[in-house]
C-alpha cells in the first residue's frame, strides 16, 4: 500500500482529530504534506483550525460545567487550577489568547478557564483568534521545513553517512540497553 493515497484520503480527518487535543506535530506534518503535494493548503488550514477550536471549546465547556466539582474532589488539581485562576484574574485576555502556544498546556488551560466561569463569548473570540494565528504559523512552518528537508536531502552527498551514523547510534543504544538488562538479571 502506498502512503500518498492514504494521506490524500484521510489527511484532513487526521489533522482535525489530531488538533482536538495537542496538534503541533500533526499540523507540522500536514504542512510538509502540502509542500510535497499530498494535501491542499486551504484544506489543511481549515481542518487544523476547526480541530483546534473544537477541542479547546470542548475542554472549556467541560470545565465550565464540571470543573468546580472535579476540582473539589482532587485537591492536587485545586492548587494548579488556583495558580491558573490567579493569573487569569490579572491577565485574562493574554492567557486565553496565548495558552495554545505553550506545549502541554493546551487541554488543561481551557478546562481551568471554563471552571473560572469566564464569559463564553470572550473565550470563543480570543480562542478563535489565537487558533487562526497558531494554525497559520504551524502549517506554514511545516510547509517550509518540508521544503528545506527536501532541498537538504537532494543536495547533500552526506545523507548516506547521516543515515549510517543514525543506524549505528540506534544499534549501539539497543546493545547497551540489552547488556544493562543482562547485568541486572540474577
């Protein structure tokens, strides 16, 4: 089975689903797929934006509905949520606009913002605006990185050496891990 038709058939769905949660890698790869002609730029931008906004809105609504109850049941979460709430009180618009650019915070922050009962309209407008910027930045970064990678591989006589060095490093690491396990075994 060839990868090209698979990407063409399911690429936009994969971008949408990947962006429901953490989508940086998915969007970067989709941008590269646009560069190589597997996907269309407008389709990637639309599916990336739709998945990003939908995922954040879902987490926000879950936080708004069940956040206070869930936080009261989990004291360790309360401390982290209170830190977000303190920052939210001082810099509400900035936090809502920028949280998606901090890797690993994209699912918990909308939940905490929802639990703080921030206005639905304010969250949607700032979330959507931020998602437009985020999607464009990552899709175009993937597009240009795809081009740079293609150029580097096509023009470099050292690619076989780089592949060989990588393979040697992987085999060495596997050998050392195996030797370590054997030395620990009774």
